[in-house]
C-alpha cells in the first residue's frame, strides 16, 4: 500500500474529470476512488460524494476488495444484509445500488476500488458499462503507478 503511493494522491483534482465521465456514462449519482488501508477507507477523489477518511467498517469498498472477482455489484443495498442498516442506505433518499471495481497493485493485490453508487436499485450493469469501469480502473491504477515512480525518485 505505502509503496503504491496511493495515499499521497489524496484529494487529487486530476481524477475529477475521469470520475465525472464514469458518473455520466453509468448514469450514477456519485463515483469515486477509495483506498483501503488498515482500519480506514480513504475516498481520495469523488464526484457527487465528499472525499475524506472514513472507517473501514463503514465502507462498501472494504467488501469489494475481499471479493475473488474484481467487480462487486450490489443491485439493492437495502436488500443486502451487509449494508441495509448503513447510514447512507437506511434513510428515505439513501443509496440503493453499488458497483466497485478493484484497483490492483503490481502484485495484483487490491488497494481499493473505483466505484459508482446510485439512489435507484439496478439489476446489474451492461457489458459496455462494466468494460468502461474496467478501463477507467486500469487508467487510475496506471496513474497511481506513475505517481509512485515519481515519488520514489
């Protein structure tokens, strides 16, 4: 995690245009990049959601990085026992849908996730939407690698 340089990217404006594109392409209320480290979840960049440090136990992305698949989709957060009582879900205008694509380091270990979240449940994402999320996650990971290389030099 430290070697990746991911946490030094906190609140990087360079990610904002990318997140706005993914948010629009997937017609979502918010999109973001979360890095999981120890007991914290750092939303290092977001569109439609506040950046900041959150408890890992409150993070959807903490679950996404534990999946064997790179992509975790939760069609309806209210119907999922892991998330139904979450503070951003259990209110009238709460979030209903989550999709998170793992961000992998050089050793293919998950650092965090690129995610979208929406106030409406969905059955899934289309193949084109999944491909878009995958391409953007790869671009974000490449940016992290470049940043880590510059930071080390």
